[in-house]
C-alpha cells in the first residue's frame, strides 16, 4: 500500500510535463489558504479501493453510509512502465480529476482525502521494467516532483501517502528518485504556505520494519524528506510456523519494534515524539495468508486503545469496501476486495475506529 521542487526550475518542469500529461503543475497554488486546512492531529482515514470503480459506491456515498469522513484513496500509479504521468490505478478512464466532484461533496460533509501513490500492484515488476510506481517508472526527479505538486494543487490536499511495497521497497534508483522529488515538492509547498505532510506506508513483521523498510526511511532522511508518519501494515506477515495469530497483540509488538527502530533513526526525538510519528493500518477479517491471520472487531478495538494511549497519528483499514460480512459465500474467504470473510455487522470496524480522529492534541 505511497511527495517533492525548486522555484527556479518551475517553468522548465511545467513545460516538460506537457508532453506526458500533467499541465503546468508547478505554478503557484491558487488561493491555497482557502483549502489548505491541516488534517486532524490524530486521523482515522480508511483506504478506499478506487480500482473497484465504477462498480463500487463513490467516496461520499461510502462516507455517508459508514460514518467515515476522511478517506485514503488508493492508488495513483503511472500510465505505464516508462511514464512520468499518473492516473488512478494506471487506468486512462480514471484520470487524476476523476474524483474531483466526489471529493468536493465529501468536504461539504467536513471530510477530506489523502491520495496514496504506489501499492503492491504498482510495485511488482519484471527484469526489464519498473512497474507503475511513478518513482520506478519515471527517471526524471524533476518530473516526479512536478507530479506530486500537481496532485497537491489539483486535489487540494496537504498530505501524500507513499505506499512502498514489494520490489519498490528494494529498488534503489526508485527509492532515491522518490525521496529527492518529495524533498523538492516539500520545499515548493513551504514557499506557498503549505505544510506538505508525507506518510510512508510500509510492510512490517513482528520484529519491525527490517532492513528494507529501514533503508527506505534512511534514504528519505538523507535526501531531506520531512517524514510526518510511518504507517505500518499490520497484516500479511506470512508466518506459517506461528499458527493462529493474535492480530492485535502482534500489531502492538510490531509497533513497539518499529518505535525502537525509529528511535535509532531519529536520536534527537523523544519517545513521545516518535510515537506521534507512528501509524497502523489493519486488514478487516481474513488476510491474504488465510484464516490464521484474522483481524476481528475486538482486535480493532484493542489496536485503537493502544494507538490512543501512545498518541499515534494515523489509523486505517485496508480497506473500507471490505468492512462488511457480505453474502454467505464470502464467509471464510481470504482477502476479498468487497467483504471481510468473517461474521460482522456492516461498518463494524469503521464504527469502532472512527473515534480515533481528533482535531487537537491531548495530554496523558
């Protein structure tokens, strides 16, 4: 389940983009103060599977039905393995502007969105190409940065999620391009009064991020990226020797391990500051691995209580269209796109986790 430009290069980058799709992305944001309201300090924002469109209810319809007011939209991917432009899910019928009206309606309800780049489907590539994660497919840092800026301006958002998985987690050239482009885009945003938050969503094991995930973050730090959130995916561990897993206990173990890793990466930060960088995304019900990895509504409540106690900054599920029992045929099904595979009330996970959102800080 995935932001970066220098003023002197703005005109050049914008002209370069004309040939590949994005138009004049580096121009100054228009009336940014009218839309650049920061997101809540603590945020529950479930992932919305945009690749199910048009056969799934829209963002606002889903928000009204579930009660969620913030959504993480997955995924923005490049138009092809050599492309420097993005569509939703690399699909021409879903251009960047596809959800404009829907997002506007969501904002009228008091909500907002976080666009997510990458995802597993974008990060799996063969020996001769580099997928449709834009930092893998596009070899120009300036053009990648201009795309990030275009997304900020077009969708009027203040946070970008970088979902770095599979081969993209170890593809050094793509990692370095992504981070340099993010840093450029953050400087561009700062010049225009926008604090562009960057969230890295990464696979995790009970023992932590491991070398691949840590390398992604080390490179980001080295390239000057201000990392707002490290969002760990607390599912799909693929540990057959563990048997039936206690998913909430394992998630908390993983979060503590990541906390220790981040403390070494950010030695100048206090323990509390590091907890405020951390985030978790769970998968409702039965994961890809099967029934031994089943996250229940009870697990969700345990994870919620832990995140609240530690004052972590973000909580999510993968994904909101799965937050239902579905037809009888879904029971026992692994990692369905449209149901959890377990017995549950509609929107049970969402209703349990929505209270996490909080606009202001609180003290323990």
